[in-house]
């Protein structure tokens, strides 16, 4: 079949462990893999527009909202999508078919993005800032549904040895979109852009999520055993605390993932240093292009490495991020280098490349480390804890950034080294 040939072209089955999925799912591995890649690629198209680190700050500023609103975008987007997941998990485990949870999340993201487009087209000032933040909060809550369901569906429809490659392929597709957007900004962005253009981009992003929901709904997911609600049993908070206390591997994974925030939190500070050397959307285009190139280069390569050893990839990503930060801070202090916007863009490219590996590594690790409903609980509790840790680490780096972005970057470099140390204590979970 054409779908199987295309799937084999994108995803190698050399290390696939067919026994890791149910017999009911095995005949549909190729079709399900392609549908998940297609849906998540469409989702990634929207993500390039609803980006709390690039496009949304430009939108809020262009609409004349106070600068304080910009500082709230990333915490709301990231923590808002993680914190609710432990509360969602018991409800999701009581569903036999869980792809519909992802579909519901995609529909919510489409609606929230359409609301942002409406705000961009009709509002300004404080009203616009409040509108964007409110829509982003709804967006983040909807994303939490898709996040927790996607890993569960992937683990039940695609075998070990291919999951990282699927995520890698969608990362490459997402990178192609980012690269195209970055080139467009670099070529036609100039020093400013009308809010009407941003509203149109947000409207197109909303349609991308509608398409993603339609594709994901066609996945053939084997029905799961329904986890019955236990009125006398512990609530989700107690279950999360119990998991944290009793599962040493889970605790180490959460610590390692928290320290991996170096790859997520450092790029904005590098952009902050770069903005001092260039302004306008054309300069921003350099960083968007860098992100696209990183995804194109890293998605497929790191996907294969994650399937071989997601643990070793996490360790390498932590150390590499720290090395890039230290090297960049050293180079900008050389005569004439501190004013080169290309240097900041190059550092951003390397950090974005490392972040691709870090994301694929920790996502593959959490999918492979457990089975069935245990996987759902791992994902949900880990993401909820990460929401809290993200707020804490983000607040700490933001406080240091008052003294200068360099101080925040130095702290993150130290955290990256610590993350590598913690990662070495994790067990291997892949076959190799």
C-alpha cells in the first residue's frame, strides 16, 4: 500500500518492537503513524503563529498594550498547558478511545486562536492586551488536553523504536513552516507590520487546527480498558504525591527535565541580546529562520537518537546548551563582536538545535518508560510538576535578568550541567 511505503520512507522499522502495541493496532501502524504526523504538522503550523516568544509579543506591542502584558505571555502559555494535566488524567483514563480528547483540545485551540485574530482586528491598548491574554489562557488549557492525549495515543498505536522518529518527522515539517515564515519576515517585514497582517496569520492558524482535528479523528485507536472511578480511593492530588514518593525513577526524570529548561528558557535571553543590535521584523526574521533550520537539521537526526537512547540524548542536550551559552557570553565580550546581530542569531540557532534534541529525548523517554494507564499518569503528573517548576525557574531567571540577560544565561548554564549529572542516574528504557 502507498501509505505503508510512505511510512517506511519516513520511519525506519529496524528497531521497532511490535510487541509493545496490541495485536489490534499492528495492522494500522503505518496509517496511524502518517495520520499523527499529518495532524501534528498542521498543529505545528499554528504554533509558529501563536508563538509566545516571537509573534504574540509583536502583536501585543503593535496593538499598543502596556509592556507588562508581554511579560505574561510565556508563563501563561507554558505553565497553563502543564498545570491542569494531573487533574485531567483520571478523567482521560476512564475513556476507552482517547483520540477524541486530542480532537477536543485542537478544537479549543482553534477557537482561542480565532479569538486572538478578532482581537487583533478590532481592539487596541489595554483591552487588546487583556483579550490576547484571556484567549491565550483558553488556548493553553486546550493544549493541555492534546498534550496528555497525544502521548497516550502514540504509545498505543505505534511501537517502540518508531515513536521518536515520528516526532522527529513532525519537527522537521514544523521547521519548514518556521523557515518559510522567517524568510518572509526577513524579506518583507521591514521595521513594522500592520496588525491586519497578524490578524490574517492568526485566522489561518485557526484553520490549521481545524484541519488537524479532522485528520486526528481518523486514527484507528484500539479501545482501552476503562479505569473505573473509585469514590473511596485517593484523588488525583494524592495519587500524584504517591507517585512522587514511591517512584524514584519518576522523581529523577522530573528533576532532569526541570534542569533541561536551560534549552527552553535561554533562547529568549539570547534574542534580548540580539535585539540590541537590530530592530524590526526583518531582524526578528533571522531568529525565526534559525529556529526553522534547527528543526530541519535536528528533527530526523535526533528522532533516531531518541529511539536508541533518549537518556543519553537528554544528557548531551544539557551539556551542549551550557557550552553554547558560555561560548556566546565569551564571544560577545571580544572587541567588535558585541554589536554583531548575526552572532546572537548563530547562538540562537545552536540553542534551538539543542532544544529540538532535548524535547524529543524527554518526550520519547516518558512514553517508553511506562505502559498503559501508568504512562498517562507519568505524563500528566510530570507536566503538572513542570508547570510549577517552570514558574519558579522562570521567576528566578527573570529576576536575574533585571541585572542583565547575561546573569540569567549563566544561571541556566549551571542548571544544564546539573541536568547532565541527574540524567546519568536515569535507567535506559529503549531496547538498545
